[in-house]
């Protein structure tokens, strides 16, 4: 029994040495002429590599496919943005000129708005327009100033008495003032107190002034507070 065990051990060692010997002096340029055991080993390694590659590659491809689809979804928006910017670039000179024209127009309008210190002089001009047409100023009461985001609005309750043509001329004089003054809610009725058959006109005049920088800041804060509410 001992002899048989030794023989088996010797056979195993000899087989192992023979198998390892097949891996010696292999020509990498002629793998087809390799012994069976090296070819089998290389085939097993290649098969294992393919299995591992097949395990990891699909997840990477899936991630790349998601990125590709996301890029495709962004494509229409990017094309639209490109067309818009291209049109702006082509019309840049025209847009600059248009901006200058708008700025000039805004400047002209701002000049028609009195400042805070000029409001008293404007109210005097309105009153003098009525007196200059021979009208009787029965009422001339400035109301509460309403502050907007960029300007302030002052309502004035007016009631004058006089002849029809004089009242019409007064309204025209108001429209011709260098500052913006508008008339609202006009009501013209016969004046029973006038012996010559005169008329009485009631109206709400509105004049406007621009805000100084501090008032603009306060107006924006007030507007932001209202929006939050």
C-alpha cells in the first residue's frame, strides 16, 4: 500500500512537471502550435475576460445612453436659443440704434415731468391758466400724492366758472403746458349763479413728477413688500 501511494505521488508530480513543461519555450507568434494545456489556459482566460466585460460594460453603456438622450432633449431648446442669439447678433446695430432712440424719447418724457421742487410752480401755472382766460376759480384743491414705482401722481380737484369758449381755451392751455397735466372726469353744467348764462366745469386734473433717487428706493421697497404679502 505504501508503495502504491508513493507511485501515485510520483505520477502526480511527473504529470505536474509535464504540464508545466508545456508552458516553456512558447512562441507567441504561433499560438496555434502550442501544446494543448497552454491553449486551454488561454481560452479559459479569454472566456473569463469576456464574462467580466459583459458584466460591467452594459451599465456603462446604459449611463452613456441616458446622457445621450438628455443631450437630445436639450437640442431643440439650444437650437432655438442659437437662432435667437444669431438674430440679435445680425440686428445688433439696428438694436443699438433703437435703444438710443428709446433712451432719447424717455429723456424727453422725463423733461416733461417736474421735480419735487418744481411742483409749486406748476400748480401756479395751472391756476394762472384759468385766471388768464377770465375764469373764476371756485375750487383748486391738490389731493394726496400717489407714489408709483418711478413717478409720483398728484390729483387736483378743479371747478371753474365762465363762458364756454373760455373754458375750452383753458383746457387747451392745460394741454399745452410744458409739463404733463391731464384732465379727467370733466363735467360741464349751467351755472345758475352766473347772470350771463355762464357754465361751471368740474374736473380732476392729474399732474406727474419724477422721483428723486431716495424716493425710488423707498417706492421699490414698498412694492416688494406688497408682492411678498
